[in-house]
């Protein structure tokens, strides 16, 4: 989570020329705590990323089982 936060901050602080400034929403998950394999890991990190976007963008969210989409 700390690494993801540092990456998000670096992206927000960088001027990308013609693109200007960008932000990033990042979802973080943990193997094997949150996922049985690589496909699960990507799926749950993706859910956390969409939660970050829905909560205002330019955020880092860590997956927890309360956010499982139905």
C-alpha cells in the first residue's frame, strides 16, 4: 500500500507535457491472503481500483472482502 501511495503521488506531481498532469487510482491486493492465484489477485485488485475511482479518484484502496461485488 505504501509503495502504491508513493507511485500515485509521483504520477500526480509529474507534468506529462501535452497531457498535463495526470492522476491514478490504484487497487491493492495481497496473495495469498486475498487471492488463490494470479487471476483472483487481478480480479480483487481491480475491484479495489474501482472503489478508489468511485471514492473520488487519485486514491489507493486495499481490497477487503466487504467490497466484493455481486
